C-alpha cells in the first residue's frame, strides 16, 4: 500500500521537497491512515506536517476524538490545531445541509490556518471508495463531464494522497500498524444519500461488476482527462468572448457566444458564474436559463439567479453581475470657465469659451456655438420625458428612443451627462449634439467641452458645485 501511495503522489507531482502540508484529521480510519503514512514519509520527502481538527459537536464522542488526535500529535511532536464549531447551528442559520455546513466550516478553518501559519497545502484522507461513491452521486443528479471527474487528486492547494487505495486496504494497513481510530456512527445513517449509495447501491452494482469501485474510478479518470481538453478549448474561447471582467461584473460578447456549440456555451456560462460565486452549486437548469435568455430577441432582458447573481442581455452583450447598480440622478451648475466633477460617475469635464479667431481643433473636445445657449448651463442626468433635436436629423426625439436607436444598455443611460439649460438640451456628451447649437460660419464664440483625466485636474482650481435643492431643475 505504501508503494501505491508513493507512486500515486509522484505521478501527480503532488508533493515537493520542503512542502509545508497541513493534514485534515478527524480521528476516523481514513484520516488516521493519512497521518500515519505522511508521518512515515516525512523524512524521505523532506516535508513538514501539521494537523488540523474541527470538532463538529454533532456526536457525544466528538470531544474524545479531538483529545485523542491532540494526544497523538503531542506524542509525535506534530503541530496541532483544533476548533470547535456548532455545525448544526451553522446549518440552520445558513440554510444548508449538515454535510454542506460541515464541509464549508472545515475548509474555512484550513484556509485560515494556511494564511496565518504558512501551510502551503492541505491533505485529506479521501480514497478510491469515496471517489466511486461521488461519481454515483453526481451520476444520479445528472451531472456532466465535470461532475464525473468526482474527487480530484489535486484541487488548488488541496491534495489527496490516498486516492489510489481502497477502504479495505486502509483498514488492513491500520490493523497491521496497530493505529487506533474512531468510527463515526453517522457513517451508517441511511438518511444520508452517500450512505445509501455505500451500503445499498454499490453492493447491488457489484452483482453486475465485482470491480465496480475500480470501474467508477476509471470513469472519473477518463472524465478528468477529457474535461481538461474541453477546459483548455474553453479558455481560448473565453478570451475571444470576454469584453470586460471585474470582481462583481463580467461582460461577454453575446453574438460570439451564440455562434458556439452548446457544450461550449454551457462551459462559458459556468465559468462566468463560478468567477462571481465559486465553482460549485450551479445546476444545469441555472446554466440553461442563462442560455435561454441569451438567445431571446429584443434589446434588453434580465433574470435573477440564486446567490444574488443577475444576468442581463443588453443588445449584443451578456452581462453577469452580483448586484443591480443603481445610478443616482445628478445636476451640477456650470461655471464658465471651470470644471464639473460628477461625483456619481467619477467623470470630470472642463468648460471654456474661445473666440472664433483664436479657435483650434483638438482631439477629445466637443464644440458648441456659445451665443446660441441659454444660461445658466447645467450638467445633469436624463429625466423622464426628455427630448432633444439631434444633429443630422429632422424634428425632435425622446432621449429614451435615441438611446434605444444607438443600442445603449439601459443600465448605462443614467450615466450619460446631459448638457442643458432650464428649457433646452444641447448635448449628450460623448454621443450627440443638438442641431440648434452646431458651430457654423456665423459662430463668434465657441464653448469648448472636454472630458478630463482625474489626475490632470488641479483640485485647487476645480469648480464643481452641486445644485441646491431649491434650484428649479432639481
């Protein structure tokens, strides 16, 4: 068995010299075998090991198990860390199953220890039987290739050195080396799906294939290899689809997404969801719900997914976000010359008046005939019922219709700075001028508007006053 473990670890390049490895040890047979084996290989591999134990407070024997693991580590001179958590209470408050809450708390504990004490990897005692059971669990749930990989040999900083050996081999090893361990009574509770698979389904399947454990592990290996190929291709396609990516917002090119085969579409959506809210917990229903949205005709639609994820289709874009950003309305009176800093969007605009005879065109500037403007001037957000007279068009148009025509997403429309007087709209800065204020042969004075970079603005000279509430525009 030791040779099997060593060969498996070497094959997957699981452990390197000088590694600091934290072992997850409950006191059960699997984790005690892991501890004993890793302790034996410590000198050969030139590694440092420590032990982490989480007391779930679910059974009367939990305290005795914790004390046993602590005593074992003390005797062997192994660093020991423990924490006691009321898992049942966590499950109730977080609306999770006992298994989910326990797993979350364990891995949170391991993560904190790694960050605080410099442990580089966490080793768990999962074995071949665990992997086979997990394959069946995922199969029963209708999992895809990714789920059929089951328990991976390496998952980030998590390693599983015993994944090549069976439960029977582990028990034989413990007996041979006289290693004491505890049995968790909940492991035989048939209320849990895993236990029903272990004690009812697997024995039944062995009537059809006595080597079913090995067969299911082989299936997991094949799924792992094929998933790797699909993931590499997905990464390439992701790079072609991604428009922008932030911690709370991902924007994809929906036209390019629609051109993909459905298998890749699903993986792209899964990837986006995983980036916003971890890898697990997304069902096929969630993924296909997003794909159904992405294929619908129309300018703008959105859906709400679990975990606070919002997905919206905005013309040619598919937007994933963790919250619906609400932009506050704004209005600022303009001093001439001067600057306006729009606090709500972070943008800064400069304004100056230039006589026609001194005027020179420069990049990034907008020009209006100053003498055609009513004053005072304001920079504000759009309002219901706003209309203006776009250049190169006859008549007036609602701002809402104009934004629809240029396919500006609804979430972006409140951010557009509207240059206006009390009665007239003169420009949608960055988009269009009103035809009534265009510079022409008769223009004497030109209002020059420029979007500035924040770092270029001298805060001492900035003039950006928010309009008081009694202003008629508010």
